[in-house]
């Protein structure tokens, strides 16, 4: 059995942010790092400082305020990106380049391999001269011929790279081929080997295990596997597997906090059947299973829920086929309530009454927040704005309905964006406005009577809020 230390490098903050619709604020990145550290992740990739001044500032702040974990920043093989990486004071820079024909044609404007080699050599040298540890990634390694991997890898080693990473950028490796590529790399490069594996075929973790068996010692993960397209290896599944088969240990009491946090700041839900951390993965449901598991849980369990801070449940599936029964068991009629703005960030009590129609207080199972504001008389003259600009991690909707039978009767304005990008539009009801996640917005009552409905795809309004620039 392999007893050497396998390092998890979590890249939720860089790769994870390349998942559709995800963009973390600085506070969220810091909170994610804190929780990842509690779980026992020793190495964290935090972002790509070369892409903009604001990204650089963000990485600098993180490096200045985080300790006890090795931080890595991502950089293309060019001077500008490496200088930005040096500026952040991170311990590690992850420099990357691709080298196969399709990359030359689509990413490098048909530049020559000699040119790429020069870029890589100079970038690594610059980073090393400035005291950084260097991971060099061969992007798209899975579609790169072995002799090309060897050629570019040797340049990186000669320039002083401390670790070589092979990326299955498009998620097409068979574990057998991944094994071979890592084996070659170990033989050729005489340094630590890392793997970055995309999950397009659902094989990311199988490839990770093949890579470890071939000698790789660093595995890239993200929380729940988020990343470009189908994402990469999931932190929890990999950690549990490393515990089970490779003598590693993690602090599972921190896992549910991580799940809650990524759901909130990522604006998505963990699948109930997600390995280790999903809410149904330690529940036995069929009669036969429950009976045996009551005798001895091992009858139907390979993993002990206690190890993962979870609780075993036996919930007999009494549902009969068809919706009737299902609704009967789960439907509860609850009372909405009137509530002032005091409970909401960025709000003040403006004109009109405000009802909470649904949230996690009305029904703890709710996945939506709905409020209604009723303008029962014309408030034109006493109007004062009652909501500042804000943004949610999730999509939301404004709906305006006037009191006339055809929905007319209410005039409002909606503002999107901030600074130079701000725009305001005044319009008459009936009107519905879809607000994508992360778009900064607010609305104002102008005149008339009617009602305003706000649907937010989160069970809790305050938790759905992104830290907006004005709020910092
Ligand atoms: C990217 C591609 C990458 C890089 C991996 C790495 C990949 O930059 O978006 O530098 O370790 O999958 O190849 O994520
Ligand atoms: Cu990637």
C-alpha cells in the first residue's frame, strides 16, 4: 500500500470560480480559505493576479492576511503574469502553457514551439529568481504526445520548476493513459508530480487514483468539484478515498460548514446523493435494507457516518406511486407575516406594507424567498427610497402589478449596475424583471397603487446577498 503523503491542493478559488455564474468577493474567498484550512487542506490556489489590477489587489490582500497554508497564484508563461504573481507575495506560482498542435493553432496564434519554450523558460527563471516556488503545468497534457510533454517538461525542470503538473484540461483521459503519463513524468522529471483532472466523462477521481498509483503526490480538487464545464475532482470524495486507501486524515467536522458556505456563495445546491456530504448518503430506505442495517449497519454500509460527522437514518419509503400520496405527506399550509425592513441588509422601512410570503422561517424546507410590498394608496409625496443597491448569489425576479384589473396603475423605476455602468429605467405595471445572479440592482416606487413582488432563489434573503462594493 502507498503510505506516502498525498497533498490536496484545493483550487475552488481559481478553477471553481471558472464555473458558470460564480464569482467570489474577497470576504468570501477569505471565508472559504478559513474553512478549507479547518478541513485540513494544506495548499490553496487563490486566483490569477495577472488578469487585472483588481484581481492583483485581491490576491495581495489574501496573501497578507492568511497564514498556516501554502498559497499559490496562477500565471500564464509571460513576464506580466509572473511579475503580478511576485507582487502578491504568495509562496507558490502555478505557471502553465500548452504545447500540442491544437493549442498552437487556437491559443498561440500559430507561434512556434521554440517561442513557447522560451516563454516558459524565462517565466520560470523570473519566478525562481524572486524566491517563488514554481509549479509548472502542461495544459492539455492528455492530448499532448509523450515526446512533446517530455520536451516542454525538461525546459521547465532546467529553469528550476519545483513541481510538474499534468492537466487533463478537457477531461478525456482513461485512467490507464493517465497512469502511463504520470509514470513517464516521474521517470523523466525527477520532481513532485501533480495532476489537474477535469470531469467531463465523470472519470476525474478514477484518474486521480490512477495518478497516485503511478506516483503522483499532489491532487487538485475543488469543493463539490466545481470548475469549468463538468468541473474537476471533488474535495470530499477524494479526501474520503485518501483516508480509506492511502492513510491520510481530514477534519470532517468542518465538512458541512464548507458545504453550507459553497452553496451560499456559489448560489447552487449540493445534490442530496453527493458522496460523503449529501444529505441522503447515510439514509437507508427500503424495507429489506433497513431490516438488515438494524441488525448490523455494515450490511449496507462501507463507510461509517460518524467518521464524517453525519448521522445514519432509517427512513422507510412509504410513498405510494403518484403525486397524491406524496403531497399528502409533505404539504403544509403556513402563514405569511408582515415584517419591517429591519431584518434586511440594505433596506429601510419605506412606504407601503411589507409581507414575507415565503422563506426558511415560514417553511424550513423552502428554497425561495418571496416578499410582497403593498402600495395601498398613492405615496408620491411621502416617498423616500428604501432599498440600496445590492446583488444576490442567485437569480431573482421583480414583479410589479397595479391595482387596476388589467394590472396597470403602478409606476416604478429599476436601477442596474454601479458607477459608470449604472442605468435606471422608469416603467409602468404590469411588469416583470429577471435579475441574473451577481447583477447589482435596486428599485424605487414612483407613483400609483398596487403591489411589488420579489422572488429570490434562496431560502434566506440576507444569506443570498453578495458583498457589493458600496457595502464594503
Ligand atoms: C485554465 C486551464 C487549467 C489550468 C490548470 C493548471 C486546465 O487555466 O483554465 O494550471 O494547473 O484545466 O488545464 O485549469
Ligand atoms: Cu482546469
